[in-house]
C-alpha cells in the first residue's frame, strides 16, 4: 500500500487539512493500494489561492516560453510510459494494452498543446474605417478547475490541463477518488517539468471538493467529465456562480449493422467497442441495432464473441477484459441485467456471478448480450456502464436512425456497411456528436474536439482541438485610432 496521498499545491506536496480518507482498491484483486484524502473547502481554497498567486506571472509569460515545460512533461511521460500504464491497470482494472492506449491518447494532447503560439493567434483588420484598425486578441480565462472521472485516469485530465496552462491559465485538478494514484504520479512529473509553483495544483476529494471548486469566486472556469446526472449538477451550480463550463455527461451509444456489412470485421470491432475497458467508457457501444437480414447473423456472432472473451486481471497474459471498478458497480450492473430479463429481454450470454480463479475478490462481470430489447424500454434508456450489449432489430436504415435519434443521449453512433450512400445518409441524419463508419469507437484525435450532443454534453465548447483554445481563452476586441501628428519631426 502506498499510504495516504498528498495534495499538490503551490509546487509542494501538502498533507490535507481534512483527515478522513477513502480506500483506493485494485478492482481485480480487492487489495487496498492507497488512501485518498477527502479534501474539502480549506484545501481547495489553498489550491485556488496558490493558482491565483501564480496567474499574473504565468499569463504574462510569452506563449513560446509557456510551452517549454510541456515539452519536458511530454518527454517525462514517454520515459515513464510503462510505469504509468501499470498504475492505470492497477487502480482502474483495464488491460495493459488498454491502459497504454489511453495514456498515448493523453500524451497526444500534450503534443497538440505545444502548438499554442499558432493555435492562440488572434485576428486583425486594418482600416475598418479611415485610420481605424480593429483586432481580436486572446487572453487566458484565469483559474480553471478540472474534475475528472475514474474510467480514464491518465487520459481525461490531459484533455484539459495542457491546453489550459498553454493558454496562460492556472489549474486546480480534482481527480477521481477511485483512481487517484495515476495523477499523483503525473503531478510528480509536472513538478520535474519545471512549471512555476501554483500553475498546476491537485486536490483529492469527493463531492465536497467539487462543490468548493464550483462555489469559489476565484475559479473562473470548470472542465468536467462524468455521468449525466452529475454533469447537469455541475453545470447548473457552476453557471449559477457565473463560471464558464464544459461538462461531458453519460451515453448510450448505438451501432447500426446493415445486411451488407462485413460481419466478421463488424463482430470483432463491435465486441471490442462493447466489452473493451469492461464497457466503462463514454464511447462504448451499448446498443446494436441490426437491420433486416443482419439480425440473425450478427446476433449469433456477437454472442459467440462475448462468450469467448478472456476475462481476468489486466496485467495477466492473454486477458482481453478486466473487472469493473467496484463491488457497488458490479451489483448495479447485475441488477440492471436482471431487470432487463424480467422486462422480457433474453440473456444470450449472461455475465453475472462471474469469478476469476486466483482473483476471487475482484469485481468481475463477464460480457453480456441481451436480445429482444425494445427501444422504449428502461434498459434501452439506461446507461449501464458495464460490458453489456443490448441487441435490437429494425427493418430499414430509416427505422434504425429513428431509434438512434430517439435516445436522450448523443455522444456517438456508428454504422457498419459497404454502402457509401447509406454511410452518407447516416452521418448526415444521426443526431450525435461523434459518428463512426465501420469504426466501433469514434474517438477524435487530439486536434479535433471531443463532441457530444443532447444529454451527453452541457456547454458550448468541447474538450480538445480548437474548442479547447476557445474555452480556455477570452476574446478581446480592440478598436484603435492613431492620428498622425504632422508637427512631429522624425
């Protein structure tokens, strides 16, 4: 066990004022690996004070100088890549390959943020009227609070932190209390990278720490990822306090399978999407809508793929899927599977009551396939956030798109087909923020925004790419006239 974690405030590691802690548990073994402090108002206040003190000097630092610590951080993350990926597996449960993929996508955001001297350029127009010029410049928002979830403890903080500091802001990060050790290690690298004290701060905690960030008058903006219910809460409370917010919520991502799809490829990709990371990602496929003759073939093949997937500890050789995050999460997922069966669905593959030899204390749910799920059912509307795929049937692509658009969520939808016309119709009509064509996880690269619509996102500007620059800067318009002094000799 690593002991009680410390907060990182003002360039120093500090023992939290709060004395209560929660255990951080390896979800595959049940072992307690650390204790996360339940920091609250005073600890958060100290972090905001440190961030505020560092803000003026950091925002006045030229962009070309601000990115130098990011270059060093990127090199340090690469050097510690294997060790950090192992931490992700130990505290989050995903396989080693999944942890490495997550961390690589996080590092991509550090790379993109180093382009801030170009990304943060303003605009100007000479002679908007005779002798008058107008220009737009970008300036940092101020102190930014970043609140991140358990399921991507390495990647999601790096959706926000690099862009925020590159734009001249200072940051207070609150990682998930369920998976805090990854960011604790990354903060050690932040310290080594040479950011000035107070530019990057981290405070552990739960709801009290979140509320303290939302209520603190010194925090100007909040970046959040979590469930829809909590995203709505953060958005409402933060907006009531006058903050700028980007709040990524939950999802119920559908994939549509047409009869002309390559069924072997589709099955393989769909299984990876639905069961990868134990279904605990906001871009996991959770509904498969088969069209016409695709129904019988795909349903049989995806059931075989689910039944044959190797489940176990993510650090063990050959494991394809790890546990869910906690015993409470396992109980919730199994309860929802039971409710679906009671409501009339058929569990073609039932992942409940799973046990892995040698890891009997782990929180395992095996891949589950539910057939006969109705679009209007509670199962179809509920984000299960586990390795559960609900299979529905439609007669036409138009009917399938109607089911997609009938969902309250709008994070992602994917289509599997050989038809360019069908693909064009789908990408045009599907009311979601991320669309995949023959792709099971339509995760944007770091230079594109991570979109999301409807109840999957609250705000105007998303994470990553140009949206990140717009979110972490305020646009200032300057209109200026410089009358010529004819009496002056040059």
